[in-house]
């Protein structure tokens, strides 16, 4: 099938997948609003002041670097898998170390355990990076869309259960953690793996790390700039006003970000395939 037709089909699936997840996000607000207050959302926003920024590095680097490879062979899979795990462990460590500092800065002891738990999300998501890269390189966004939708629904169910039992801000953690865990499990189920520690290559690891850092540098800078609301707003206003701001941003800016992300995720593998052919 011609690349243009495959890219067009992938774009439709990517947009559909992001649209479905956006609907789940709106449904999440409507359902969780029965039990959660703006202060709960604000507390979660304070706890993710560091992990939310570092998530850019966790989400983009390894996937983009693998998609760039002419072929994701056994060596690339093993190297990418281990680089993703080591990177996730490092990010989780940074988030864990920053949790007490966030609790001190925001003068709220509830932030420390919640912030520490947020670091676990990196470890839950990391094993699925290679699978995401393989499906992205194949322009198989129909599978990615179905996986993302199923994971989002599972996360929503977990969040509702915890919220209905008085879990407060921990319901938002449960929602995120379940989403990542289910997503990783489904990605593994939909892609064959050839991961062996013996296939690890230091040269490939250096290449993946270098390219991935270049890809994430700009997005990381933008995210740091945008995190000022959580850092200053939480300190000066408290969790409730910050929660209202966070909810409004997700409902207002979220759809635009998902739309642009859906298109750019298809553009990247398409560009690399054209470059390889040229």
C-alpha cells in the first residue's frame, strides 16, 4: 500500500484514538466530580509538579529514537527496552527525592506520599516503549488507538472506585497508574518481543540517548515554562484555586494538544520512512 494512503489511514486512526481518549477525559471529570473537590485536583497538581515535567522525557525520547532506526531489530529492541527501564528508574528516583521538598515548599505533608507514588508511573509505562515504537514505525495507529482507549477506560474505572471510597487525590493516582499498567500489558499482548540482555549494545544505547535527548529538549523547556502555574499558584493560592485552574486547562487546552499530538505522531514515522527511501 502506498505510503500516502497508509499515512492518511494512520492519521484518521490517531485522531480517532485521541478523540476517544478526550471523551474519556471529559467523562472522568463528570464522574469524579461526585466525590472529588477542586482541592483534590490541586493537591494532585502540586504532587506532580516535578513528575509532570519529567514525563516529557519519559514519553518521547526512546520511542522517537527507535522509530528513527532503519529497522527495529533484536539489538535495537533489547537496547531500547533497557534504556527505557534505566531511564524510568532514574526519573522515578528524582521524583521520589523531590517529594519531601514539594511537601515542604507547599507546606502540606499530604504531598510527600502522593508525590512519591507518582514516580511509580514511570516504571509502569517504560516496558511499553519498545512496543509503542514498533507500532508507530509500522503506522499501526489502529492498534495504538484501541490500546489507548481500553487503558483510559480501565484507568477511569479505577479512579471512580478509589474516589467513591473516599480516596480523594489518590483516586487520580489510581487512575494514572492503572492506565499505564493496562496500556503496557496490552502493548505487550499486541506486539511480539525479542528482548535479550545479551543483545544490548552500548553504541546503540548512546545513539538512542543522544537522539532522544535532542527530541525532548524543546518540549521539556516548554513544559518547564508552563509549570509555573503549579509552582507559584499552589504556593500562593493553595490547592483549591490551583485545582480549578488545572481542571479548566485540561478541558480547554487538552483537546488542542491532543489534536496536534495525533498529527505529529503520524508525521514522525512517515518522515523517517521517506528519508530512508530517499
